[in-house]
């Protein structure tokens, strides 16, 4: 599933924002239920290019949790709002944010 994110070592943050969802309550999202059940996650960030010799990806593995309040959630929201102009029109305000504490990273490039 595509996500927007910021990375502030050693954590990756991705919001559960106000874009339309397939469920009424964000707590019912499959990714949230999976995090609450297991907590282990893997995130792949890829770089695509028509020239396949320039393809690359990074895979981050770690433990995720959903932040609904606190200084870390607020800092992550500010970082996301700075990185993505769209959040100037749709602020993250009290949006939950998934924090992935990265334990392992691997990469590949063509």
C-alpha cells in the first residue's frame, strides 16, 4: 500500500490522515489492526526509472505503534506538514501517526 512518510532516525512516521478511507473509524483499518495484533512491519521505498539500471529500493523492518498524542506524534506531524504541501490544506491536527522504530534496513540498486 502506498504511503507518505518522513524518516527521522531511527524512526519512520506515516500519518492516518483525513483522506477518504474504506472504513468509518481509522481503528478499523486493516493496517491498524495488524499493528495492534503483531506490531512487526516492513516498509519498502522504491526509486523507479525508465532506465532499469537506475532502479533502487530500501526496505526498513521494525516495530510499529500508532501514536495518538504526545510530543513525538506532534513532532512527526510537523515534519510531515513541512515535507508535504498538501498538509497545509489538510492539517494533521489530531490525526494518528504510525511510528516505525527501524531495527533493520536493506537496500538494492541496479
